[in-house]
């Protein structure tokens, strides 16, 4: 019995042993050898892949990509709109008030039709301007079809529209103040106290809208002070005047006596020669200032013989030397001529009928010149022409019957 169990179990052990390892190789047919082996099926997807988190992340990624695309497209659209020609059909003047912010400026430009989109202008301005920088206040002229980029550059440059006020040589302080007060673009009040006569420089002063009148006055005073100082330092050392105030006073008389640049130095020499001889200056413009002050003589008011005898501190037909202060604001030419006059022996001059003067060393020569002038005036009166000036007599024949050439 035992042998039989051993024989029955042995083949099973061997077969099992051969199948597990080191068993016999079972040959396959060619067809079986060429048949592909079965690939194991992939593992089933986890339920986590279908979770809400994964779905949200996928949506978020898609949204981010879409937003980036829209941002790039929007940026290039803004760049194009910022550089393309603007909507203005004709030139337009716009005003940027002092203290205005970028948002206010952009809205104002869009409202005036200068730009097509205030938001684009503001966003691009933030990109182009340095932090804290804003367009400068002022009044600007925007040309038709100007792109937003060029408008921003114009406002950043501060090249606003310039106006100007002109002050001719020989005006008094009151006359200059009247011009400033009448200017429609200037703003603010004039100084309550008038500057001293002779301290404002005659010139043309540019300014932008919003400039204060007091600012222009300060500029005029500073300019005149610099001019007087520089010319005074280069004066002829032999002049019979000792102070800068006397210098400006005489220059104001020279300014009012003649409007011709080429004879101011000659006129100044006459007054210096008379001062050296202790002669009265006998200048008509000083009489006018003594009578009418800073308002000036009315155009239709002549100088009468009786005016020569009216006692005022400025009547150089009565006083000797210079009046107490200037009678006008002299310009550069008059100041230069007074600081470095011609060297002559002349003591008299009278109008010559051409807008200038005839000069003389002696009273006899001067009286002959006066007679010629009277003849010219008589001929003009007979022909109906307007006289050049006012003929009048005066003591001592110093400038006898010489018309005043300036008001």
C-alpha cells in the first residue's frame, strides 16, 4: 500500500517541480509563437480624477490663459489708440488749471474732443510719466488730428501759449500799471504801492495764461535793477553826477527828449555841459511831469509860456540841477547814452523838422536854428499839416522856443 501511494504521488511532484522551475520546455507551434501576447489591461481610473478640485484647477488654468490673451490684445489696442491720429478736426485751445490731476486732465481732454478715450490716455500717461509727475498747467494749442502721445508730450513740456505785454521806453510807472491792468489775460491785482519812478524796465514781457500782474511787476523791477547796475558800472568816470539815482534821473530826461537812438548821446552831452556850467537844464519834459505827474500830458495840451513859470520841484526852467527823481522809466539806449555821452561843446538843441534835433554851441547859433524851425512850422500850418511839436519861448534862450518831441 505504501509503495502504491509513493508511485502515485511522485509524478505529481515532478510535474509540479517542472512547472515551477527547471521543468521541461513545452514546445510551441509556429502559429502559437507568432501570436502576440496579451497586454494586461490598464488600471482603472481613480475616482479622485473626477473630483471638484481637479475640475476647478482645469477651469482656473483656462481662465488664466484667456485673461492673458485678452490682456495682450487690450495692451496692443491701447498702444495703437495712443499713437493713432486724434479725433480733432480743427486746432483747439485747451487749458490745464494749476493743481489739476491726471484723471481730471484726461476727462477734460475727452470732453473737449481732443482725445477719444480718457481711460486709455490716463493709463498710458501713468506708464510714460515718472512717478509723481503730472502735466504742467497752462494754455495749450492742440493741432488737428494730434495723437494722444503727442498731446501728453506737449502737456509734459509745459510749452503753453505765450502772450506778451509791451512797455515802450519813456512810460511812467502809472502808465505801465494802466497797461497791466487793462491786459485781459493777466490775473490778480497790481501792487497797492507804486514802485519808484524809473525802477521798471521798458521791454516786452511774455507770459502764460494765469500769470499774476504782480509777478510781471516783480520781473520788471528785477530786470531794470540789473540793467541799471551793469551800465552804471561801465560809466564814463568824468561824469558830473555822483549817484545812481542821479544817473537814472538824467537818463529819464534824455529818454523823453528824443526817440532817436543815434542822437541820445548828443542830447546827454548837452545836459552834462550845462550842468558843468551851472546852467539850468530847461527841459520841457520835466515841466510836463511837474504839471501832470505820472498820468502824462494830454495829447492835445501844448506847453504854454505860463507853464514855464509854474513852480514845481520838476520845473528845470526854475530849479538848478536835476529834479528830485526820474520823470519816466528809461530804456537801455537812454541809459547807455547817459552813462557814456558824446564829447561835445554843445549847449542847445531844437527840433529840425525831421523828428530829430539841430544842436548849437552858442546862443546865436541856437536862435538861428529856432528861426528855421519857426519857418518850418509856419509852412506846415499854412498847408494844414500837423505841427511836429509845441513852439514856446523860455528865459535865457537856452532852448528857446524848442518843441517837446515826446509826451
